[in-house]
C-alpha cells in the first residue's frame, strides 16, 4: 500500500487542487516546506500526494531531522521519470473534462 508520494512541480498549489478534485478530496498547505501543498483523499489510510516547488531536493536529515529540504536549483529540469497511476471515484468523462481544462 502506498500512503503518499512526493512530486516536484511548477505550481504546487494548482497541482494539489487538481489532484484533490480528481479524488474528490482536499488540498492543503504542506506544513513542512514553504510553498508546498498536499492533496488528500480524506480516506481512512491518509492517502496523499505532496507537491513541492520544481527543483526542490530532499536529502537525508541531519541530527533529529529525518529529511532536509534544499532550495530549488536555479535551472531545474522540466521533465522527470516520475509518474503516478491512481484510481479515482469519478467518471471517465469527468476525468477527460478536467484533463481538457488543464491542457
């Protein structure tokens, strides 16, 4: 079971809002990193996708911190191999309508 995934994107708030719409969930600010957001399914498992600014790097933590967030690089790569295949509770027509709206 996957409980959460973290992705670096160009517009974390917008990405979280779109995923929350697909899930019929909610998007919230991610408390551990400024300008980051999380989409929650609001299911009993706490399923979530965290969206950080493009170029942010997660590194092993120092001391008591489990992870360290570095600032985005000045020239982040636009593309990565990261992708997600997820089930949603909305119709295929609704998915295509959202995809069309988002380009």
